[in-house]
C-alpha cells in the first residue's frame, strides 16, 4: 500500500521523486501530516524541500507510518532522524 497509486489521494514530493499516499493514514498517524493535508487543500500535494528530507528518508518514514516498522540501517539512520525531527514527527 505504501507508494501505491491505486486509491491514493495525496502526493508527497521530495526533489524529483513523488510518493503516493493516503490522507486518512497520514492524518491518523501524524499530527504534522494532518496539518499539512489541511494546508494542501484541493492540491492534495505536499512538497518537502530536499534540505529537510531526502527521498530515501521520506520513503522510510512512510513505511513506518503505514506499517509500524522502521526499516533503517547504519547508512540511513541519520537521514531519517534529521527528516523526522525537521518534520516534527515525534513517533519516528
């Protein structure tokens, strides 16, 4: 379901990568994403500056929000921590 465009209703863009997402899941799992969804309104799109998060970090964070699993390793841990902190995601 993560990054599956079927039935998705929201897009998160980081750099030149886009991630299909579901507003209901994002809003239920993260107050910050809930607020961003409200701000996005009819555009149904969130653009994240690549200085805040890399596409890899967003992919991992989305995996966590959807599954509860945090698939990080030593090469991605700092990217994910920086992104989670910058996006005010306390549970990641």
